[in-house]
C-alpha cells in the first residue's frame, strides 16, 4: 500500500488548528531509514472508516512528537528530525482490516541505555489512541549504536556455562511444587532431592516471595543447605534460583545480597517488577558475579493476543538489552502457548550473534547484537522426559529445560524424576552427536537408555501419552510474496 | 559415590567406540580437543592438568584416541576428561566436555559446615581424596 | 576396519546373499572414476597404472572376502613408491588416498605429505611429539613420507631420526585401520634404507616403481601444462622443446616433469620480456599466448660451450 506523500511544507504546516497526521510529516513514503534509526513494526487495526495511512501516521505522531493539535513551539526545534516517520504500510495477509505499519525513529529520541524511556515512547500513549481499534508492536530493529548503550546479559550463556562447568547439553531445572504453602524446611527437601537426583538447578516460582507460610530468609537458608549438600553428593556445581522479587528496590537488594552472602550462584526476578527494576538488578548481578533469572510473569496479558499488545519477540529483545541472563521463552510441546516457528524466532532473538530477518519465524528485521552477551532461554511448563528428542530438536542445546511436574510428579519420588530427566537428556545428546536422527529414533533411544535406568522407564510409562495439542493464538502472518523492510 | 561432572556421567561409562564417535563429532565441528587429568575432582577445580596441548587441525578421531590411550597408560587411576574448544566469535570457549576415565574407587566429598550468627552457615566441600598429597591419591 | 565404512557402500539391490558382484561394486564404490581420472591426469606411466589397477582389484576382492567372512584381518596397505623426482609419485599418492577412501580402507582419504624435517626434532624430547602430531593429522588418511631414507642416518649415533622411525613402525603395525603410510624416494636409496631397516620392509606390502618419462611423454606433458595456462607452442618452438628435452636429460639434477615445469616457467618469462621489449603496437591474444622457439632456445641447456653447466642448479637452467 504505497501512497504518495501528503506533507504540507512551509508556514502552512504550522497554522493553528487540527491537521491530519499524514499532512504533518508523520507519513513519509519515500523515507529511507538510517542505520541509526530505531524501527518499529506495528500491527494496526484502524476504526471503521479510518484511512490506514492516516492511522499509521497517527501512531508515528503519538509515539513521537505529536499532540492532537498543531503547536507553534515545534518551530523552536529541529522538528523534522524528531518526528517519527511511518514509511510503509502493508495489508496483513489473510486478516482483513489489519495493517503492518513500519515507523522509523531518530536515535536522538531515546535516552541511552534506558528501556523505560524507549517503552514510554513506543508503547506509551499510543496504545490507547481512539482512532485505532487495536494496536500491536510486532517487532523492532534496534540499531547497533543504540544496542551498544546497554549492558546486556550480566553473565551470558558462555560464562554461565564456564561458571557451572556444564557444556554441550541443555541445563536441567525444576520449579519447586506446590508453588505455595511449603515451609522453608520442607521446601529445601524438594530442592535437595531434585539436585541430588541429577538436575542442575531448582527454581522458586514467580509468586514465592515472603509469605506467612515461609519467610524469604527461611527459604534461602534451607535452599542453600540443600544446594551445598547436593553439590557434595555429586561433585557437580548446583544452583537454585532464589526469587528476590519484592515490593521495593531496597527489599530486592537486601534479598539479593543475602543470597550472594550465602554463596548462591543465581537469583531470580519477575517481569512484573518493571523494566527499571530489571535493569537495576542486571547491573547488580554484573557487579556481584551472579546469574540473573527472569520469570516472565504477566507477559501473556499483553503478548498473547495477535491484534493488541506487544509481541514476545520484542519483550525478548528488551530483556536482552536490559541484561537478564535467563528468560522463559516457550516450549512448543508443553502446556503453555507457543507455535514452533514463532518460538524459534524468540530463541533466535535470545541466542544469535546477529538475527536475520525471517518472516516465517516472525522476525521482521535484521537485528545486530553488537557482541552483547547471549540470553539463555528457558523452556518450562508441561514438559517431560519422554519429549526429550523433540525438545532437543526444537530448542537446541543452549536452553534450560525446566521439568517441574516432570520431576516432582515422578511415581518413585523427586530424585528418581530428576535422574530420569538427566539420563533421557544425556542419552539423547550422545545419540545426536553420533549422527542419529533423534526426531525419528528418539522414542527408541529413550527405551534403550531406560534399560539401565529404572526411573526413566517409570517416567516413560507414566507420561507416555501426555501432549498438549491446541491451536496457537499467536503465529506469524506472512506470505512468501510479502517482503518486509530490511 | 560417582562424580557426575561432564556431559555423559549419568550414562554407563562410555566405550572407546562411543568416545570415538563423540570426538569425531567435535572434530567435524572444527573444535580442538584437549585431554586433561586430575586427582582433585572438586567441582570448582577448573584447571586440570593438560595432557599436551589442545589438538588442532586433526580430521580423524583416531589421532585423539591415540593420545587418550597414552594418557590412560600414564594416569589410568585418575579422572580424565576430553574438552572441545570452539574458537568462533561469540563462543570462544568449551563446547563439550565429558569424563573418559575415573578412579576405581570414588570416595566423594565431605561437606564442612561452620555455623555463624543468625543461623548463617559457611559451607566447604572437600574431596576425601585430597586428604593425601598431590601425586599419591587414588593409589588403591 | 569399522562396519560403518562397509555400510556406506551397501546398496538396496545388492547381489543375492552369499555372493558378491565385483563389477557392480567396482562401479558403485567409484573405483572406475578414480582410475579414469588417473588415466586422464597422468601421461604415460603405464606400469604404474597397471600396478594400481591390480591393487584396486586386490582391495576390492579383499573387501568382498571380508564381507563373506573369508578374511578378518585388515590387510597391510603400506606402500613404497620408488622413482626419480618428477615421475608423478605425489600425484599418484593423492589418487591412491582417494581410492583407499572409496573402498573403505581409510575413513577420510586425505593425504598428509611430509619430509624428515616435519617428523624429526632439533633437541631431546622434540621428536616424539612432532612425529605424533603428524601421525594424528594423518590418521583417517594417508601419510606420504618423501625421501623417507633421510630418517635414517647411521653415521650419527644420536640422530633423532631413529626415534621417529620407532614411532612410525609402531603405528604402522598397530593402527592399520587408522592410517596408510607411503614411503617415497629414489629406488636405490630406498633399497639401502630397507636393508638397514627390515622393520619397514616387512610392513610394506606394495612396492610401485615409477619409471622416468620418455622424451615423447615429457613433450606431451609440457604441452598439457601450457594448455592449462592458456599458452601454446609455435611449431618451431615445439621442435626446439623436443631438442631441449634430449639435452636436459643428459645433464645433472634432471627431474622429469618437474624439470619441464621449471623450463616452461622460464620460457614464459622470456616470452614476456621479448613482447615487452620488442612490441610496438597493440598485441592480440594469440601473440600473448604463443611461445616462440627463441623463448626456449635461449636456455643455458643449449649452451654447450659452458663447462660450468654441470654445476648449474635446477633454478638457473
């Protein structure tokens, strides 16, 4: 949908009154984005009768310099530079009334190294704008110059592996269940059993903070007893993500300091603490040689629906800039939302050195990462040992596989569940490296390995038929004939 | 006990044929394979002794297996691991690391606790084997 | 020999159980391709080509016998290539590595070509790691040791070459699945080397002798070399080159095809100088590609008056 420019130039542009956004310079179809521009791709659904071009221009205006009326004070500024420019509008394939709008923003619009500032513009006022029925931020191209102003993951995949001395396979974790109600002493029991049985990590759930049944200090003390005991029992480095999420930054720092003092290698936070708090904790983690796990609690409120909100691939990009080390990014085969192509796109955003445009996976732009550390994706929710071949094939080896129910729900106990997962993982890596076709032969490989591992045999019997096959609510919309902007 | 460091420690000890296949996988990826041994299996003992240097530009696993045989001949009573290094930008570290030899008896680790105030405990992990001086451990 | 290698070449419509279709295996393993390539790329060398065809047949039959359970041991495949310099030993070694690979006798089929200096160290403790490094790189393929007799220097008791020899012998004996060694050099010196090192002689099953090229063959080789670089000889130049070959053979340091390559390099140099100094107008492709008789006649090989010719090195001829 390429139209001509409507921009009014000269003194008429600043005549008082209301003027269409596309006439104010927010629609520039001839504009070629600069290497230093931030580019956003929005999915816009204009109200009935609203011209999509005008809607795109309005999004550009409202997410940058515009207000509802012409202001003479624009003329005191280099306004043409600061105006965001919608430069391309495409119909969304197979979705009537929806359009992809590409908008370029000059780098000077953003404070260096601040996700809060970036998001205040890009997803600020504009999402409530009346002429739109719905608005979704699909993807962003963050220029190298801007990426370089962020710390990036405090530790990164490579250094995390070096610290843990674990290479060549996914890491294994489990979330302690039940998520609420265990005392500190009982909670630590689960941690010990799971780690001793063969997992690398255990994890607090997102809503375990400091509640009447368990003060956070109790949890930390008992968890570290469990971690150290499991470490001595196996000769391997173990860890548990101690959730330091709290009401204030002061509380979070206090909890993180205590975790560090106890010798933990890792702490965790929830996405709901907000971008500024996340960036603060990322800097704390870098300063204190700690790994920082992010639980994406709350993201589905705005990532799940296709027509409105923010795509998770954008959240993943922001999280990599903000500097967390782990992020939950979907499982494909588990109980939570995620189609394979879209999920592959999220994983690429986390782990690539350079993410190439790939419309089939929902990646709209080439994205340079400028040597920012890699972000370890975490797969969690409804996965079990019997899916190991699929998980490895879909997600690769730089991932944390979290088997919560798939460990603690094992009929012979938590340690047996952990062992089953570890053996399933190691036999699959061994087979993959030997050149076997694990997707096809996976079930046989597991059965073969189970011959010398009773817990695995039990796990395979218990969960052999568990799958979650529902249609995904978020999958990429593209046609091979559609080309996105580079 | 059984030290479970390395990628394949939960499986039965790998046969030479299985090790060869893993080594070939590393070589086919262009990684340099290194042989290391130690008599101190502490989980944070990073620097095991190197059996020569990482082996670069080797197309076939037989070359590595020849060195492994030599290392086992000299240090067959200790822990030996193979590590593969990827020099490509953005990684420049180990890509795969697994044990290929372990002592007949693995006495394991003592966990020392020193109680501090406020119920704080300082933990120290000591391999029982390191009670004896370096060079005289795992002598049977 | 691992089963995997044999599996590679199995085909769905194989001969009935308990039988072997040699012709079919010959085609499918690609042996014909290697032999054809050898025929195409090397002029002459009829006895060598014959020996290689025989060796290929032997290996093919050996493979079939193993499959039918008639043979179990990996046959000894180490070889010696004897002959004067420039007779095609390295080229044939490359093809041999390919052949052994296609038949499943080596896993990778690469050729690592070395001389004494690559194997033998300068100080105590240097030789073993050096030799082993080369062996490690060569495993899965073929190790080609040119002028192998230099490894053995009986005049020096403490020569480190002996250490390399011992390691080589051990690997040649114990790791026949992993590596094939080809020793190369002048026939007479190789004979003496084998006499003093019976360990090598007993471990080498195939001896191939590379005869010198005839004058006509050398001329044909030269024409081929020039063609590949988009040059050609004028009729007079070809006659001159034939004379050159006759003369050159009688002089010291003659190295067959290698001498021809050097002679042609110098002829191209003279051609370039001639064109540069004498041309006045534009030159066409034909002129730029043609070697004239004078480009060859200027060689010092024809300069019979110079008694010092015998002392000239290959480089200045």
